[in-house]
C-alpha cells in the first residue's frame, strides 16, 4: 500500500478555504474506506531556504512586512506558517516515500503560484517545486512535473526554470498565470472540452521521447477544470474526464516504471460543485495513484 500523507495542522489557520480545509475531508473519506493516513513532519526552514528567499520566508513567519506576508491574497495570521509548512512537509514526505516505494500521495496543495520571492493566487510556499528539488537532492536523475491543475504554474516555473534535470509540463483551462515557459518546459492551454483528453494524451506521448533518464513524476492533480468549478472551470469538462485524465497519467507512469508523488492541487466547492463531489474526485485520484 502506497503511503498517503496528511498533517492535521494544515487546518490550523483562520483562513477557511478549500486549500486549507479539504485535505482533512479527503483524509476522513479515505480512512472510512480503510486507508491509513501518515502524519508527516512540517517542512523545515532549512529546506524552504533552498526554494524561497529568506526575506519572504521571514515575512510568512512573522507577518511583516504585511504586503509580502499576504502576497498570496490571504489575510496573514499567526498560524499561516503552521498550515503551509504542514502542507509542504506532506509533499516532502510523499516524494521520499515515492522514491522508496514507487508511489505516494500528499493530501496537500501543490501551491504552484508561489514564486521564489513571494506568494500568489492563494499559494504561499511552492510544494511542487520543493518536491521536485527534494527528489533531485535525494538522488533522482530527472524529474517530470505534470501540472494538470486548471491554472498556470508560473510560480513553479519561476523556481525551476534554471534547473537541469526537471521538465515541467503545465496543462491549463483557465487564464490565470499565463506565463511563457522556456524550453524544455511547456504550458498548453485547452480552450474547448473536446480537446482536453486528447491534449493529455498528446502531452504524455510527447514525454515518451524524453522519458529516459526520468525516474520521478510530481503530479499536481487539480480538480478545478471541472465545469462546475467557479475558479478554473472549462465548460464541458466532466467529472468523468478528470477520472480519465488521472487514469491516463497513472497508466503512463506505470508503463514507464516511474515513481510518482501526487498532490491535491485546485478544486473549489461552490454552487455547481458540491463538496461531496469534490472530495470524491480527490479521493478517487488518491485510490488510483496509490493502488498496488
Ligand atoms: Zn487551480
């Protein structure tokens, strides 16, 4: 059984938002179905300093300067640090477990809008970039980042663009963070739902040619492209398409015998996106990726 990581400290913030609250719901849904959840250590300041500037890390820790401490668009509170380091710790734990056991899931957000020197788009510290970097530090030869959250992972690109041995493919359905990546990284925007799954297939086929010497995949498995999601939706993208997308990623990873560490990423309950469905989609993603 692949390890699933969630730290309850994630919810210890006054910010009541899907990115701070839903991990707990997904953990409970998994536990009800017999899955064991492992509580990881929070990420350390020493690890954060490899990916973010000291000034920004201090701002999140102390709340000062306020403009920087709230650059992700949340009101800062003393538990902001507790929550985000708990989530990024789950990412680090997942990548280490994936390198050891082949697959793991962090019930944490990838926070792909966070750049090196500041936050953005509800993202404080970039768990995707941290996971990729920690994979390399632990001996990975080459890391693929598959970011299939609805929005662009410009923060991730800001951090990893100069690195060797990381390839970042970003599939978007929403315009937010429409950065232009440098080669070999790609950002592909899907305008119509009928091209969503074909584009997933095309990106994976493209990576077939690059798969040697890659050994680790960081998968940002957002559920915010769903047509009912107020933040990120693309009309016509159904819940079944998101299930199909995860199945394609999972099959591709297994076919190439790659290791995978996945995380929740976007997905925001609303009038047309009941929390039950949102949690179900995330839970099913965990069950698929973590299956023996
Ligand atoms: Zn998103």
